């Protein structure tokens, strides 16, 4: 579904990604793990067109997208849940969800997806008239994921969904990630610092250091890798 081929991305003169090659098959959950500043978020930003690569290719279902505008990339079915959630704090929960469906015209489908989201996250149904900025951190993360789902993505990009959340809420969020993948066959590209949790939910994983992919394997293999254990699993 998605392929990055030797992608090099820069912020001005500073190179953030170095010959990054990653593939994602339809229906998979893949995870990209690494330390702060490794280039994980930049990888997602390059896919979304926010920080286009200077060289290399990004293919979505065989189509080059590395020169496309971000809104056109969303139109293809790629949606990102950004680090820090970035919901609209002055809009209600329902208005935030409506924003996620902004590019859609199928009213009956939008209504069905809204019902589905309220089944996934019953707390959002209770809070539907509440301003997004008054929600707890965990509820805002649920809203950010739900807003992306309202676009009915084929590929969902998740950037640090566990950031700043209590362990119990993190477990709940990751259970929902599994459910989204299993029930709707949504392909998921997960960037996450909690390597242990990320590798347990993903089918395959990539390890990034200093803008380069240094390891790629099944999640089970990476969980058993001694270097990964020492650097990212605290073992």
C-alpha cells in the first residue's frame, strides 16, 4: 500500500532523514520506533506532504505522492493523528468530528461512522456538546483518533498516541488501535516511543536512529533482539 524508497528529508540545511526505505502492506499495523529526534515524526510529515522529501520516492498504491499537496494526500485516504493531538479546543467534540469529515459528501456514511466512533469511544458520545479543550488528555487523544477516522482513511498514521497519558488510558487506546485494524481493515503506521507496547500491537517494526532505518523485522523478532531490548525495552 505504502512504500518509501531512499527518502531524504531536510529542514533547511539540516538532514533529518537519510535514505529511509519502508514498506507497508494493506491491512498491516507497522511501527517505527526510536529515540527522541531519531526522525520518526519527520517520516510521517514527509508521507503527509507537510515536509516534502528533497529526494527519493513515496508511493501510495504505486502512485508517487512526494510532490502532492497535503490536502490532496488526505483525499487519497491518508490521515494523520499528530503528536500532541492538536484538536480544535474551542470547537465541541461533535464539531471536531465534523471537521474530520470535511471532504466527504456521503451524509448517510458520515452518520454511520459517527455512530461507530461513539461505539468505540462512549465517553465522546457523552461529551459531544463539550468543548474539546475541556476534555482530559486521554479524551482528547480519543477525539484526535476519531477525527481522523471520520475521514474514512485507508492508511492511518499515528504519532505518539501514548504521549502524556496515564498507563490505564494508554492500554485502552492501544486496544482500540487493534480493534480499528481488525474490524475495519484500516492499515496503520504507528510511531511510538513506548517500544514494548508498539511492538506488541504491530505486525512488523522498523528501528530508526539518527534519521536512518537500522533494523526491520517482524515484531516478535525485534522484541527478542538483544540490541532492541537494551536500547528501547529497558531490559
